[in-house]
């Protein structure tokens, strides 16, 4: 894992000794956009518009998730961390 490479890091919760992934990705699926939690095998939801998927993912950001928005080619467009209270 390289230094300064957020892709190689995993956020962990120390509650009850369990590790919990706290990232959600907005990814392209054909002509649609999907919200997929990191570690999940399937997308949580599919949307027609990227903007709609981002708005829905912001709800998860408020609960402590990083939101990683990808471009159509799969590269990272934007990485948003949870808002501080």
C-alpha cells in the first residue's frame, strides 16, 4: 500500500471489534449509474442520471460514509468524506 493512496486504505470501526467498510461508490453501469457500498457484490440502487445517484449517496455521507464518485471510464472524479458536526 503506497503512501498517500486512499484506495489502499480501509476505514475500520473499533466498535465490538468488527471492521466495517464505510465507503460508497457511484459507478457507471451501461447507460445508468449505480450506488454500490464497498465490499458489496451488488449495487444498492440504479439511477438513470448520475446527479440523482450523487444526491442519494449524500444521505449516506451524512451517516458517516465516504462518497466516491467515478467517471464513466471508472477513474475517480471526486472523493467526499463525511461532514463534521
